[in-house]
C-alpha cells in the first residue's frame, strides 16, 4: 500500500491531547449511559443519544485527522490513535479507511472518488458511501460484541447508546461532511462548497467539516483549527 507523505508539517502537540480527550469523553459517556435505567419520559435519554452520536462522529473525525498525520508528529502514535478511534466506531478498519480517504482528496468528485456518487440523490449516494466503508467483518464483530455485552448490560441500553448513535453518526458524517459539500459538484478547484460562517453550528453539525472547501484547501489543518481558515477566507473575500 502506498502511504501518502503526511508528516512533513509541524504538528501542534495539542492534537494528541484533543484526540485522547474525545476518546475519553466517548468512553465515559458510554459507560454512564449503559448503566442508567431507561424511562422514556426522561428527556436525558434522548439527549444522551444525541451526545453519544456527536462523540461517535468525533471518533471518526479523530481517525480522519490521523490519516492526515495531524494527531502526533510521531508516526506510530499518530496511527495508533487513529486506529483506536476507528475501531471504537463500530470496528472501522483504519488501514482500509486510510487509502480511500486519500483517493477522495486526490480524485474529488470524479469516478475515482470513493466518496462521490454522480446521481446526486441522498439515499443512493448514502448507500454507495456505506458500501465503501462497511464490511461483513465489522457486522460480525459488532454482533459478537453485542451478544457478549448483553450478558451484563440491558439490551435496551446497548441499542440506544451503543448501536443507534453509531448509525446516526454515519448520517451526520455523510450529510454534513460529504453530501452537502459535494452535492452539485461545485465549480471551484476542490469541487467543494462551504457552509456559511457560524462556528457554533459548524462544530455541532460535524466538527467544522461543513467548512469543507477550507479542509480541501488546507488538508494539513486539524479539525479544531478549520474555523480559523474560514475566518481567513471570509476576510479575503
């Protein structure tokens, strides 16, 4: 496998701290939610699902930044954190995601882009997107883990806080990080659009990846600094 040279930049040491923080927040939140009693009238149940969904998305974004070499200047540490983040997100395989993501950057919005679908229609595109990244091994590992965990953890908790948020996070990642930015094949050098400047919504929707033109224009910028690139682009325009 040909691995792109992504370590020729200065890496901010805060990258590894932020990555570990996301992993810890996901773990602590999941541990707490798996132990609570389910009462459907309790609004915290629904808030917990949304929080866990957002943290699942954070795991994927962390793995994504590792693919760009942005977590740590140490290659082994960078890839280890990326691998762990991907595995925690329903057993995604980091070394399968890695080349596909760089193909996306190299061949954006073309037939060679694994993230693109020429139909422009949401569900066919989402189905194509999922087929690229979900394997039978992931499903088997999830099934095995589920059947082991249900010995100690209520099935309702596993479904609501471990499985459902992961599925919802795929929609969040796809809609805000792929579908909206590349829909209609925008007429610019990166074939990518960018949401209007609103840093709070940009973070909540998809860790600033609504600023997608900015990501393609500066792939060496970690997710938590994309808002700065947006600010710079706004001043220039």
